[in-house]
C-alpha cells in the first residue's frame, strides 16, 4: 500500500507558534545570476511544522534531539479517533478512547484539522493536559503524536511536556492527519540530527497495515 505523508509543508504563511521564529527563505545564489546553481538560505525555528521535541525543550540539562531513540519513531502505530474530544485530553477522556491493547505509538486525530484548514493559530486547539499525559504513560505508550503544533494545551504546556518527556515518551507534534483514517499503520518519522537542539523538524509517513 502507498505511504501517506502526514507532515506539514514548510512554506510561506504556515501556522507557527506565537513568538516562535517565522519561516523565511532566501535565494542567495541563482542560476539566472551565476549560471551554476540555485542555493537557498532557510531560517525557521526547530519547532516549525511537523517536528519532534527533545527532552531539553522543557527539562534543563536533558538530552538533545540527536539522542532521541529512533526505534520509537519507526514501527507500528495507531491513529486514534479523538474527534469526539471537545476539550483537553485529560485522564478521563484518554481512557474513553478506542485504543487497542499493545499499541504504543499513538497519533491523535482531533478536530484540529479544521484549524489547519483555516490556516490560523487557534489557542483553543485540542491537546493533552498533565493528567491525560500521565494516563498515556500508565498505558505504556512510547510515542504520542498530535495534529497541531503542541501536544499540550495552550495554557498548560510545561506540566504536560515535562510529564511526557520526563518519562521517556517521544513527542511528535504538528502532524496533518486529515488524510489518515483512524486505525493501524506503519510509521516512519525521522527528525533532523541537529546536535544539542531542543527539537527537530521531521518528515512523517504512514502506511496502512493489517489491524
């Protein structure tokens, strides 16, 4: 079966987190001017678009993105139907979701797809709070992915991230799951290997698998 690209194009006008560096690209050399090749300078934050958070993002002195265990980012994954969750994904909401036993890489498909369709930043996006993060950990997850720029709700980012990252859970943010129906997939996601960085932009792909 074909792979589905669930990563967000890095492009002009894309949604970014308030206060993060905007995406800027500049042609510093062109075939038209030099006759040799085109060369582009890229300027954007490590948490632009689809990306993986490193523990050092919220935990001082913790590991950078180059130490992220890649085996957590490659293998069987489950796209969870969380479109019925209207507020934070707390412990109660998490336990009510249809998640098969043994699935440890969980990608949460929420109503955030409508925000992406509008091309705006909306602080009311659906995401985890700390109790939901702890429930995921108690459920044995190795990776949590979400279809907006943060796995944590807008007004409780610190507690949620520290809960997940402190437990060794890999955090994958900024997915576009609008074309991925809930169910079983194979996941391949590789963040850029930027030594010591607090995050890594990534390309994330899904391929349907038998449930």
